């Protein structure tokens, strides 16, 4: 008897454990750990992951597995182990951890097919399998499912001849094209040519063409090369001279792009010193975490690429994580230019099908390197030689839904498993990482010099309160405005940055001070000029714009705050001759728009690039000599202990956009709090001083990296319930945790109501708390029924990045 332990797809507390199922005889030699199966569960059929195969079960009557979903494992042993680790460290359900590692396409509704990977494999197939593929290269799964072919099929898949493909029910999933090849041997084909009548000249030409190309070619190419019509092809098909089949074409989002091949540059002394220890770690298979602290433009990316070279030389694979917003065409171009078709790119701009294609390239081992955003950390490589996390301080590496993992932690877990280095890179490392480097937990590598030897741009901080006092009511200070005019006159380019995070265009009555809020959330509505509507950015509620104050009926109801559209209008008034490109969520929602706008700017078709966060990173344009930050301190007001750190990082990043090449750069930062140390020190490019100041504050208030944090948020439609439950949770923790641990709350969350649910929270600061996860599990268990009924929600975020 063989038994499979299965984690079923029901994300609840009661079902968060393996269930035993009998493996039917016919699948005993087929089923492996890491495959998905369909199993009966109560009255339903559910999907699940096999995590163990055993020879007996403590339960007497077992139901049999209904169907096997995968023919080869989709999660290998390492990833299964990682899944278990994720459940322990983030307190998520097993099923959520496993699903997080797979592309979304594999969760969607699909039909399964078996594909011949390439026509030349047809002849290599086992003779029992061959008949299935005699005239086709794709067969439906059901044709083979109930035969005894599965073990053979598995072998062919392992050899790379066949592949199981999930045809997702979305439009344009898998792209195929007609492919033709000779069905005869070369001799037979030549003989055929002599037999064909003279008027069949085109048919002869087709045969000649295919003789010169034994593996066959795409039908469209053949027609183009020979000028033949499809009727000639048809005639040859009917005679059995050639065969036609559908072959898969990967939807390559970069297919129409030419990438200029680049070669490794001779490294500078500083770069050489930084790369040596990394190469050493790669060569000796030694796990180590490096923090590469290097100012923008100091050549970090070049170091990454040359370290990857070494990894590939060793026959291993590499993962490069970059934040979604810096996964710009420029970044992709650099990696594609250096590593060509060995690279898979994973980012949120791809459709579900495209992501699945990239994932399969990795799974099939057709690529050696993946460059992608957060979830690329789960790339199913089996021989990882290095993991790089660029801009390691970015908050987007933390996932804000279950499993609430941080990509840095996952990277270190995987690198330890594979005994390889992790390289964290940043010009403004997170306090946590820099502190670890100071303690020697990470190894610090420093790049101090900018490549162009120009030094960092000069930064001027402008006090906007002063501007107002001297009668300037515009959103541009006089200095910034003069400099903009000056660049325009000289034909140089400027970048204007508007930080929208924590800042929105809200509507307020000038007479009574009434602010229009969302009726479901405790948050003001945002004004959308184009649609003339007010929208809630948290729950999606919207209403038409008001012309009278709902409270006092005054007509003096106005829009406050500054949006990119408003800046654009102001620019049109003040500098009508300037050509402006605006980049924000509204102008870049269309696929490819982001790339196109940047291309326009790079080609010199505009004088000013105006945008939000998305232009803060990774852009490199030689003619940009001025960067203006319109409101530097909007983020400082957020209820978040990282507010200063985020402000410092953002200002540093934005300043790095100027003067990257021949022309010297200037930066103007407008602010209402010029005396704040994060503004002041960003202007001086002094990360180390910032680190010292901020560490003192973190220590004083008991925040990371001195303490670990956990945030428990309770939400309920009834206020009294939300409060009472949070109180009980806090009391339970106080009873079960050590006396050094600090438990704050319950208090109302900064957003006290969201989607008609009241939100209360409790923050825990701790240093060492071995019983913590157990205590949290007890709490979750205690409330599981109420949670299952849907009224109550409890979120536990260990190491939170969102404090709202
Ligand atoms: P970072 O990633 O630290 O911002 P980059 O790797 O983008 O820095 O390097 C900045 C610029 O310097 C790029 O244009 C890059 O091509 C160039 N560069 C990097 N290393 C070298 C080198 N060793 N020699 C010459 N140019 C280099
Ligand atoms: Zn709302
Ligand atoms: Zn009013």
C-alpha cells in the first residue's frame, strides 16, 4: 500500500495539515512528492500538493486519489521545505505558501495538453508513445490519462522530449505557429524532386529549401523564402513529402527589440575589491551575505553582471531581484544585452500567460538567469549559484498579503540551502541591513566613487514657507523656476519629481473646514480631474464631484494638494514653450506606455519629465542636468517609524538622476521642513551620518533593528467587538510573553475604518521570544470559528512594513 500525504486547497486553520490518501496501483510508480493531485474532500473534489509518500497511514479507511494533475513535480524538495519554513516564519497556511511559489496561470482554470517539445524529438520517443504523436505535436491530456503510458510519459518528460502544458483559459495564452519539415530522408526527397513534373517548379523549390534546413522551418518563413503559395505546400503535404505541425512560439515581450551585445568592462580598483570576495564565495560554494553599499552610478550593476558571469561559468544559475518600479526597459536592456537569451524576465507588466512562459523557461532549464520583481525569488532553479537583490532597502520586497514574506529572508534561506552568496546592493541600505553589516553578520563591500568621477550633484534645499512669506504662491520656488527656464534656454533636460505617497488631492471647504471623506473608510476622497469624480483609494468607492459644501452649503469648496496633472497645467501656464512628458499611473496604465514615454524623453522629444515614484529609480539620461523635488516632506507625516528613512532614501535616489554623464547636475529640493535631518543629510549625500542619527532614534523608541516588531490588526463591522477582541489578544500576550517584551495597544489603526470595518491594532516589540509563534497560533485557533464566519478578521504581520 502506498499513501500520499496531501495539503488540500482550503486555506483555513482546521485544514492546515496533511491529509492521507490512497495511491491507486496504476499511479504507484508515477506519483512523486511535489506533484499536485485532485482528491475527494467531503462532498467536493479539491486540488492539493503531495508533500510525502509513505507506506502506511494511521487511518484505516483512506479515500483514493482521484486524478494526478502534474506528471512531474512542480515544487522540488527545496521549495517544499521553503514552503514549510514560510508557514512557520510568516504564520501563513501551507497551501498559501505553496501557491505563492507558482505562477498564477497554474491556479487558473486550464486544460492540460502534452506537447512534443520540438519536431526532431518525434523519432526519439519510445515506440509505445510514438503513435500518439504520429501526426500531431500536441495531444490532449485525456488521450493518455487512463492508459498505462504515464511512467513512459514521465521518462520522456525527464529527457526533455515531451512537456505537459496548462492551457489557461485566457485569451492569447500560448502562441503557436505552423512549422513544416521534410517527411522523407534526404535521398528520398531528392528522388522526389526528379519525379515531379516541370510545372511543379515551386514544389521543387520548397523541397530544395527544406533540404538545406533539415530541422524544418516556420511555414511563413518558407513561403517568404520561396515565394510559393500555400497550395504548393498543400500538394506536398498530401503526397506525404512534408509534414506540418504547430510549434510553440514564446510570447516574448521584448521580441521586437534589438539588444546591443555588451562585453564586461575592465573593472576599476574599487569594483575589483568589491567583486573578489563574491567570486571567492561562488568558487568555494560558501554561503555568505554581502551588503554592497555604493552610491548611485558607482558601478554596482557592472559588478553584479561580472559576478553572474562566474556563476554561469560554473554551470549554475542566478536570480536577480529588482524592485518593480526600477524594472525599467533600461535595466532589462542591460541584462539582455549582456546575457541574451539566457535571461528570463518576470515583472507585473506581463500577462498571466507571459509570466507562465517565462516560468516554464526556468522550469525547463532553458535559461540560466532570471531578472524579476519580488516573486522571482521562487524561480524553480535547482542549482543556484548566486542571488542578488538590488535596491535592497525597497519596501516592495515585502509582500503585503499572505504569505507576508520578505524576499531578503527567502533569498538567504535559499542561498543557505544552495551554499551560495547573496548580494544585497543599495546606495541607501536599510537600517537593518547596514546594522547587520556593522556587526559582521553581513560582509560590507563599499563603492564610494561615481564612475564619471564627477562627484554627486550639488543640492539646494528651498524653504517653501519662506517663499510663501515673500508672496510666491506658486508651486515652484523662484530658484527652481529660474533653473527650469535656464535649462530650457540651453536645450538641456529637467526631471520634476512629485511624491504622491501620503499626499493626495483632497477636497476641503474653505469656509468651514469640512473635508469630504469616504463614507466607508476614515480617509479623505481623492479628486480625479479627468473623470470629475472623487474616489476612495482604499475601497474603490466613488462619487461625482461636489460644488457645494455638504456641511455648510458654501460654494467655496476647493481641491487641495498637488497632483501631477495640476503641475502639468501650471507648467503650461508658466513655461508654455516647454515640452512636458507626464508619467504617473494615469499616463502609464496602457501596456508599453511606460517604455514609450521614457523613449520619447531619451530621444530628446521633451524638455521636462514630470512624474511620481516611478521616475525615481534607475533612469539614466545624459542630458538631464536638473532635478527638482516639488514636495520633499509629504512622507515625513505618515504614521510610520520608517518615515525618515524612506524620505532620506527617496531624496537620495531622486538626486542620483542628475548629472550622470558629461554635464554636471543640480538638484533643488523644495520642502516645508528644511531643518529635518533626513532632508538636510540627503542634501549632503551623507548616508553614514543619517544612519547614526536614525539609529539613535530607533534605539530611543525601541524600533528595529533594536527590537523585532509584530503588528496584529483586528477588524470587525462592530466597533465594540473590534476593541474587545484586541483587548483580549493583548491580555493573552501579556500573560504569555516575557516581561522584556513591550505590548502597545490596543489602539485604533491609523486608518480606523476601512470598507465599513473598524480596525484596532496592537504592536509587539520584542528581542527574544521563543514562545511567540505558539502564543500567536493559540490566538488564531481561539478565534478560528468567528473568522470562518466572515465577521472577524485578524491579521498578523511579523516584521511589518505597512503601519496603516
Ligand atoms: P550603479 O548600478 O551603481 O548605479 P552602474 O553599474 O549603472 O552603477 O554604472 C554607472 C555607469 O558606469 C554605467 O553607465 C556603467 O556602464 C558605467 N560603468 C560601470 N562600471 C564601469 C567600468 N568598470 N568602466 C567603465 N564604465 C563603467
Ligand atoms: Zn473607502
Ligand atoms: Zn463648508
